[in-house]
C-alpha cells in the first residue's frame, strides 16, 4: 500500500495488501455494516439506547434510556417533567444509538421521529417487556406486573415510539479484521 510522505514521496505500507493508504479503512467505512438479522438481534436483545433531542435554542442533548421493542417499535416512556418530553413535542426528530450488549463495537443507529401517546395498553406491554427481559425471558406474574405498573402510574406518563426513517449500522470488529489482515474489501 502506498502512503505519501513529505520527504520521499509514496511509501509502501507493509501491513496492507492493497495500494490504499493506512487510513483508508477508517475513512471509507461503508463495507463495515451489519446484516439485517444482526441489526434485528441487537434491537431485540439490547436494553438501553443513547437518545437525542434538541433544546428550544437548537442545542443537542443526549441521554441513555431504557427501551423495549413493542410491536416492532423502539418504545420508551417519560413524564411531562422531563426535558425530552417537551423537546420531542416541539421537534420529534431523533436518533437512537443501540449497541450489542456483548460488543459495543457493533452498533445500530436509528433515525426517525418520536410519536407521543398516552396508552395504558402500551405502558403494560412496555413494562411486561422490560420485566421479561430482566428475568431472562420469563414473563412476570400478574401480581409482579401490577406492582411495577403502579410505579409508572403517574397521570402525566406518556409513551414514546420511534418511527424509523433510516437505519445505519457499524461493525468495528470487521473493520479491525480488515486492517489486521490487510484485506481490500472495496474492490
């Protein structure tokens, strides 16, 4: 691989098996994505996402939130005394970054818009989903579910679901493998 230097022109990089510069893999990351089944698995097994919104004066904000997949949609909940509630009411555009629970280098970025509703049924599904996940796939008893729902029963509790417009993903393991092996996955 050739790399330009200021003093002696192009230089061969002994770690790459192509004519591309050493930095190329970290700039041209398009080949390092996850397949659809991998994306789906991450969304179904992860529990937290970094979520974003903007303030009234267009300043970005992020926070980590617990989420649950309900009816195929990323679902979160909040009360009206939280900044994200008002921000998403003003501007529903958002981005959620979700990572493989076993490997943070395998990431899914969902871009879209938040839909805010009040729904006892959706809250019940959300709560059942996160308790089931916390119990390694075992559904909670009706009594346990009711006890948890009582903790969420604020009159201003709202449910938020992400309507996805774009899905991006990144597979850092694959990028590092290509760098290590010197493979040329762009040809």
